[in-house]
């Protein structure tokens, strides 16, 4: 039986020291830091000596040649597994991984608390009109308090697009703390599952028409790209609030801008953007009723620690001959198992 260690490479930095601390406690796992100031061919040569790639998940933080697409995978014939830095995997192409017989995992659920709190915080701030009040005070035009009259979150109808880990925790907060009516659109879950997660399953048309607040909690896929477009915003209730902590490109920024400047929507909370960060001249950044952050909803000490430990343990599972959780491309599993056995001289447990 082979005693070869499972080597994982990462480029530049890890999201939290917990990854290295956890990996250090797994003797079967070797971790290699590959400096990003090396020539590109040297970076790829070092990565080619790895069985696992711990890949940054933000598409604009990682240089395109290191995204996990077919071109890079063709240069890494020994690569068996890719783990993203978080719940998202924007830098990774699941179909290309499957075609290369490479397993792709994410760290879904590790940052659920941080993102859910961020989403609810944005709802509260926008309903209370805090961004508008701050702008008025800074401009010296905050004379009439009634002109900034807000609304309470308690008892409102909140629509969640997607009710996975983050959506479920968001629903829990809304139910327990604010007694909201929570609707959820998620075509992959039945009504009983959605109810168990704290929401009422509805179609998208109902969610748009009945929600006082809509919050996005779905991944960016071919189905969700441009889901929130001009037609979607027009079908929202007049005066509704839009919040997203999911991914850019799910909402169309020009259409959202139009819905806000027309007065149809009362405000928007945006943690994700088409370009991250957006240019200071971006039209949405000029509006007082937009609350903005730089894809930081899951960037908390606790969330980063969680996702880092989860990732190290997943690589550790494979190093010890076990299948990891949170597999994005299950179609790759049979070929991945065969490649693992060929590389290590042993099979993988379930």
C-alpha cells in the first residue's frame, strides 16, 4: 500500500490561518504555498506537482490563467481535487473539472451566519433609511426628520430567492426575531423541505408580487444569471427593498438603477457586483438609497475560520482515503475514485 502523502497547493495566501493549523494536524496531508510573484510557468509547474488545488473563489482576485478551466486542467495531469476558498466557486468550471475527472468541492454553510446577518442588517438599514439619513446629514440637509420616516421589519413579507444554508439561516432570523412572513423561491426543493427551513414555497411571480423585501441567496448559474432584470424589478411591489449577498450578474445593475431612480423601489443593499469592486463612478454608488459593501458579507473572522477548517478537513478526508462532503460535480466521482486508486494504490471509502 502506498504511503504517499496527498499534496495540496495554494497560490499566495489562505483566507484564514485555520486552514494551515487544521492541515498541520493531518499527517497524511502536505500543503504547499506557491508564491504569486513567481513566473507563471513556474507557478503552474509547482501546481502540477499537487494532487489538490485550494483555489481562490473570487473571480477578480485570482488571475485568469489560474482559474480552474479546461486550459489549466490540461496542464495539471496529476490533479485529483479542487476545493474553493468558500461557498462560491466562480473561478472553477464544474463541467471542465468533470471532463478532466477532477473532483470539485466548496465550503457551503461555513459562512452562512456571516452572510445571513449581513443580509438582515442591510434589510434593517434600508427600511430605517439609514443610508439616506447619513447622506442628508453629511450634506447639511437633514432638517425634517419626517422626510426620512422609515419602516419596521417586524411583520413584513420577505422573499428569499434560494433557501440553502444562507437562506435557511436568514429565514430563521426573520422568523424568530421579527415574526416575518417568509416566502422562498427554490425550484430544487419541495414544499415540505422549504417549510422545514422556515419558509413558504412559492413561484417567482408570487414572490415578486407579495414581498416587501427580496433577498437573493442562490448561486450564479445559467438559470439564475439575469434572473433579476427590468421585468423582475417592475413586478416587485412599489416601495419594496432589494438585497443581494449572493453573486453579481444575478441582478442586472442598469435595470436596478432604473427601478431605484424611478422611485419604484425604495432602496437596495448590494454586497456583490459585476465588477468587484465597482468603479467609484458606478451609477448605483451615486444613489443615497443604496447601501453598498465590497463582497464582504462572508468576510468575518468566524466565517473565514469556518470555511478554512472545512476545506482542510475535506482535503484531509481524501488524504486518509475517504470521500469528502460538499461535492459540486458528483458525475466525476467514479472516474475520480479510479484515478485516486491508481495514484495511491488504495480505494476510497464512502
